[in-house]
C-alpha cells in the first residue's frame, strides 16, 4: 500500500494534471475561464477574492520553503529549528486562516446569491469541498507540528525528503510512510485536488495574466474638440497614413 500511495500515485496525479490540462485546452478553450459572476454580486467578491488569492499565494510560498529547501540549508545560514517553527506558525497560520476565511466568504456568496448559485456546476461543488478539506487539513498539520515541537513530528525529516525524491524518480517511500496520519491525509487530499484541477474553474490559474505586471502603461489621450454647435460631426472613416504627402511629391 505504501508503494502504491507514495511511489505510484504521485506520478499518476502528475499525468492526470498535465494530460487533463492539455485536453482541456485543446477541446474546451472557451470553457477555460473562471466564469466570472461579478455582475450578479460584487460586495462579498471584493472582500473574499483578494483574501483568498493572497492567502493561497502565501500558502504556496510556505509549502515551497518547507518542502523544497532542506533543513540543512536553513541551519547553515543560522536559522534554528525553534525560529523556523515560529515562522511556520506565525506566517503559515495567518496565511492558512486567511485562505480559509476567503474561501468561506466566496462559498457563502455563491450559496446565498441566487444567480451565482444557479451557475454553480457539480464540478464547482466538488472543487469547493476538496479545496476546503485541503486547507483545513493543512492548518491542522501546521498547528500540530508546531505546538508539539520537538516531542512531536518534524515533517522536514519525512515529508520533505519524500517530496524532493519524487523529482529524481527515486521516491523515498519509507520517509513518507513514517509520517503521521494527518500528513498522509493532507497529502492525499492535495493530490486529489490536483487530479480534479484541470476539469474545474481552478484551471484558470495556469493562464493568469502575469504579463500585465510587465506591460507598458496605457496612454490615454483626450478627445478631439467637438464640432461647433449646429454643424454636422465628421463621419468616421479611414485616415491616410503618410500616403497623400508622398503622392503630391
């Protein structure tokens, strides 16, 4: 069972995520969208959406720091285990609570706003259940690993080595198997979330308009002075671009 869960299932999840995304982009480009419902309700959306999105970005950064960066690296720069746990509790706790609060607001909005609820699909409902479960179990593992301290479990000695070993195609199954059940549950729910990712509105994250951050400013010019009162406005049409002066020459 350990081989199946921690040695095979992660690669099956990646295959579904990549293959499903390619399939979705090829056969459902018009559905590759968040299906925005801002037109129906905007008050809760303006509050819940930024909280959720900024929170989830912080959660992703925390997972990268905890899973990808080895414990020996942080110790080499003088970061003690106690200081690391404090940051995991403070930053990770705030990020997790913010993400959970944001998604709860969005769910309340979707359930209480008639047109928004009518536009909610079965895939959306499944996505919300799995996403909330992943956030809740993530908070659980974060608080448990911090409050238990050295007498509890340190995921940087089990889950993190297993996660890094997946990238070199040599899964450290024994390390992941030694982790507590709470980490197993959080990991399995996380893999389930990525399996359904390409088939839900979450797929829009792969085409986030990041180029907006680097595009040049849009220059706005004032309109031409309108016609005098009583005169007819000039009809729009093609404007010559450097051809009339060349013909005269």
